[in-house]
């Protein structure tokens, strides 16, 4: 069966031993179209980010790059600007026809916590080849904030697919005509384009910028932190802002996004030629995001934006990314926002769940 594997199929993979873990996978980890991955008990501080490479294991490479080890059992701080490798509790024994792609969870991306999955023999981040049999590791690099982590925390997630299920532009156009994927005109070109909203109704506030010198964020504390201690408001009166090199921003899409129940989507970067910035850390959109029946009417995409080498003027309505839609192999038993904890269904401009709602 071709497509992204749904929650019921993930449960079957666990039963067959294709996904294994110690301790065992919990029901809370299983999402409509992905599986949350959990941090293990130790973090390796390394000199640099790396991939294992053909014929080599992550353990081999750790012998080259490890600086010291951090015990996570009582909680430990991962320092801003450092690179860590953490063995995950889950491991895979994929069938020959099933591949996997990983990504940071939404709350992870909104904290500018660069988190990528690596594996033995891997030559790409966040990509697991069909037939892979072995452990998984998270490479974690806090960019804006130091964070307190513990074993079992879920910073990234993994999605499994069988065959080629990406919708062509023609298929996307047909789907949008049947059930609108965005409110308003759809810009379809190698995926569904989405733009930045710098004219929010009734306010000049258009986003947030991470402050450079802040305290530690405990990732278990939900709704705990005062956003003014970690973020500066970004205002615009004329529909544009200037991005500063090295700064991290939270902005929001102009379009309300809809992922129908039989589809999943992944946010992909737009062409580098359109500007000196990167959008996208956490890229998975589950079936049911923005879906009326799942309480998602008007859900917008939150944009995690980092400017590169030069100051850049970002304009209202500028296309900054694209959504790649894929068919599900089967409809999930539960949709995003319906019967499972979903922090961002129906969202507008919103910080991660760790911050109190700004007043």
C-alpha cells in the first residue's frame, strides 16, 4: 500500500518489531502520521556536527568527536551554541520497501532548537533508507536558548512512507478545487506556496524575535515562562520588516492552511534565490491540521525564520516556503486536534507551548 503510514500501521510495525524501544513505545508517542522519538539517558558533547557516512557507525564517529558526556537522568542543561548527540530510546528494523524521514517537533522548532536525526551509515540528516536496521540518534544544537532536558523528552518525530506518494502540481490543483487547501488563491509551483503575513488585523505586532541573553528553558514546563524575558515584539506599520543576520524570528503565514484527513504535508524551504533567510525547522503537518471537523478552522502556519549573511527586507505577502502534500496509505484513526493533545490547532501567531500567552 503506497503512502505515508498512519497511526494504525505504526502500531502494527511496533507489534512486528520493526519499531522497537526500551522502554516500550507508549500510545502517547503515536501521532496520526508520525511517531514521537524520545531522548535517552546520556548526551555526548561533540566538537562539530557530523554524519556517520557509508559503512560507519555513529559510535565510531563519537570516538573522533566526543568532548565529554552529560548524564541526563537528573536533568541537564544543553548549552546554547553547543552541539550534542543523544542516543534515542527507539531503534528501527525497516522492511525493504519502507523508508523514514524525521523532523523536529513544532515546539522544538519554535525554540530555535536545531534537532536532526542521524543513524549508522547515514549520508543525510533526517533520512533513513529502506531496510535500515539499527539505532537512532538526535543531534541537538540550541541556537537561541539553553534548555534543560531529561530522558524520555520528545524533541523530534519520524514519519514512515511506502513508495512514492507526493502529489504533483496538477494533483494539488485538483485537490484544492475539491477541498480548499488555503483560503484564497493557491500558488502551486513544485508544491503549495505560502507567504508571510506582516499586516495582522488590528495590530502592528507581526512577530517575535529571540533575545540574545536569556535564562534556561525547562522543556517540561508548559505555559510557565514570561515571553517578555525571552522575546522582543516585532512591529510593522508599512508591511515590511528588516531581518538581522543571525537573528531568529517567529512569524506567521498569511494563508490559513488545510491538511485533509487522507493527506499529510511537509514544509520545504523555498528557493534560496528569493532572499537571505531560512524558513522551517519543524516541518510536519499531520492529517486534520486546519480541518473544520477537527476544530482547525483558520489554522495558520507558524514560520521559524533565521536570517543568514546580510540584512534582508521581508515584505508582506512574500512567498517564503512551500508545502509538499503526500497521500496517506490509509486514513488515520485520529486526526490532528481530534481526541489527541494538539497545542497548535486553530493557531495564529503563537510562540511555543512553554510560554504564557502574551497579554
